[in-house]
């Protein structure tokens, strides 16, 4: 499958290999929702980019209080 590398800010988790944006080539909105829900269950940190057709996953530890780090793009 095609992969696009887009970079990121110099101190981002992307630059150190700890985060990735998943952007399927062709998915319905329902499939994007399912992808986000699956990623939310599997990762401690997640970014909701469904509006822009991607999901951000991040393998860093959760916050000290145990809560997920979440972002909306």
C-alpha cells in the first residue's frame, strides 16, 4: 500500500518514530469511524483527524494520571 511521509515539527513524536498518521486511500465515513474506534482501543494517545480523512496514533505512554492524550484536527 502507498505510504506518504510528510515530516512534522522538529520535536514531534512523528520525528522520533513514536507516532504515525493513518490515511487510507479509499474509505467510507463509516469505515473511517471503525478505524478510529479500533485505534482508540489499542493506543494510549490518538488524534481524531477523521474530518481530514486520517487517524493519528502515538505509542508514547499515557499521561501521568493514566488518561489518554487526544487531539482533534
